[in-house]
C-alpha cells in the first residue's frame, strides 16, 4: 500500500540492499536513503495511515493487501487516507 503514496518501498528496498552489500560506499548510500525516508515520515507512515483508515471506518488489514484485491469502496477510502 505504501507504493501508492510515495517511494517508500523503493527506499526500503534500497536500504536493505545497501546493508546486505556492507561496503563503505553502500553505507553512504544507505545513509542518504535513510535521510530521505525519515524526511518523508517513512517510520510513522503506517501509524498515520491506520489513524486515517480508522476515521474512515476501514479495518487495518487493508494495508497488507494489494490494492486490486480491495472492493471499490475500500480502494476509495484507502486513497482518501493516503491524501
């Protein structure tokens, strides 16, 4: 679900790859990605989404499901919450 909001999944994947690499260059890259992730509230995104979904009376498990598997109403509410 993060993918519809911003580059969160791409940044998370890049940080994971950098950690696996472990080289000095990769650690600098990791630090850059982490700074971007923090700047766009990556660590609190799910909490913010859950709060908005709760307001819209949508259960939390929709965050763990692909968007295309949600009903039209759930998709609409998830997109509203993402705003």
